[in-house]
């Protein structure tokens, strides 16, 4: 794996930032669900308070069933900060486990059962690439104080970069507050990597006319005149699971059932968010269905494991996937296979740690500043 120096941080040019991936031993590959559940429960009983399992809302059923806490990115980072277990097992993707490692104490270990759980969107803004774009962007607006904000879906080195420039981290539940924080401090925001969350947040704040696009892969997509004139610069990253949703899907749902309501994640395209009845983080989506009346119909525009959980958890509500069978699961989240969970727990019960996420010390401190700023807004 290539290592390159940025101005201040060392960056791995790879989606798979952690190259100490340990594969599942063959004896764990074909476990039956009943046997696996018994073994997970036995290992957990032996480990007691030494272990806490955090599960993102997009995890498979066989993972969330064993989680002590299930939630969105923001809730899980709060839970990680409050956890006092020696081992935090993270049912999520690399950037979430990195954040947990940054937030937890040094004597706690964060374990990501499979190291292959890497969010492609996080890989769309490498610190190295952002560092060189930063030079161009700041040169385009030399008199402006630009504050970088990175979505939680980014690696620790980019979080550290944002902190070093006075910026912070946000999740989909607090992006508007992060923008307000930044505009109290400076003149312009550079938002990375998700252009759709950035655009939806600009609309929420009534600043849609202030958007400048920055496509680092396309020389035509870097308009320095726009950057000089406008206050919100959006990096050209996206989530393919959420980009799939279209206004036609919402129209179809309403044609099939005129009483149906639609809720989507703010990683969806602007026109989809505008056409939906509601938009919000995965926790907001969960709360909306929890508070629905029996017999209500809600179409959900997000990752399909969550839609399936909501169907199971609330059988009296009619929960439907917004684009039917075309709704995607997240390939990165899916990598957390329950057989891996069994393996890491049984090994821990024998005193052996596998797939520990350890953020480099030089990134950890500054990335922690960016996360703390978020937890304080
Ligand atoms: P939430 O913060 O809403 O849980 O979203 C995380 C995510 O990765 C959405 O794709
Ligand atoms: Fe990343 Fe999209 Fe998966 Fe969320 S759903 S973890 S943004 S790939």
C-alpha cells in the first residue's frame, strides 16, 4: 500500500486503510445460525462487562440482535464516549470504529470484526487530495476565512486536517449546527465529502444560492470564480446507496398508495429530499416509524437493512422500501458478518485480540478535537 506525505499528515492511498486484516479462520466459515447464536451468547456471558457491542442501524439482523446499543452515527459516537468496557466491538464501518477509538480512553480497545468494512464515500476525500485542493481553494478566496467541515463518513486524517484549520466533524443529524458554528467563526465553508448532504444542509439554512461545486477529479469542475463569490463549497463525493433514489420512485409510491408518506436520508439527491415528506438521519427515520399510527404506510429511502429492521420491529406499520427490490444494502456494512463476530468474541474470551482499530497517534489528537467540537455544538 502506498504511503504519501501531505503537508502535515501521512495518508494511505487505499480504501482499505488498515492493512492488518485478519481473515476468518476456516472453522468459522459455515456456522449454522442456532449454533452461532449460542456461541456468541456464551462468549458474551464469559466476557461480561468487559465488552460492549455498538451496532449501526444498517447492520444485518444477526448483528443488531446482539448489540447493546443500536443507533445512528451520532448516537454511536456518544455511546462510545460513555462506554467504560475494555473492548468496544463496533458493528459498523471503518470510519465509525476510528471515531470510537479516538473518543474512547487509551486503555480501551475498539474492534471492527471485519476490516473490509470500508465506506466508499469516505474514500472519496483522501486527506492528501484535500490538502492540495485546500491550497487552490484558499488561493481563490485569499481574503476569506474558510472553515472545513467533514462529514463523519471520512477518515481520521481528514478529521485531523479539518481541526487543524479551525473546522469540525458533523453527522447527518447535526450538519446544520456545524454550518452555523463555522459561519460564526469564518466566512465560508468547505464541506466534504458528501455533496448531497451539503446541498440539503445549504437549503435547510436558506443558503442554496451560495453553493459552489468542487469536483477534484475534473479540471472543469473547479470553478475558482464561484469559490471566490459563494460561501458554501461542496466536495464532489456521494453515496451510491442513496444516489439511487429518484423522484419517480416517490411518485410511484404515491400512485400506488395515495396515503403513503415518504422519509429519506439527507444523503439522497436534493430533488428527492424536496419531494419527500420528511428527511433525516437513520435515528430520525427510526423515530418516525416508532411514532407512526398502526396502519400508516411509510416508504423509506435509505439502506435496505434498516427498512427490513423497521418492518420487523413495527409490524403494525406498513413499511416499504422506496424503490422496491432495487433498494440496495450497503456493501461496506454487510462485511460485518456474524461469523466474524463469533470469532472475535470467542478469541477475546481466550484473551486474544483481533482486528483492533488503532488510529495513528499523530492523527488521533487533532481528529479528537474535530469530534469534540461536534459533540459540543
Ligand atoms: P447516520 O448518521 O444517519 O446513521 O448515517 C450514516 C451513514 O453512513 C448513512 O449512509
Ligand atoms: Fe458509506 Fe453509503 Fe454505506 Fe453509509 S450507506 S456507510 S455512506 S456507502
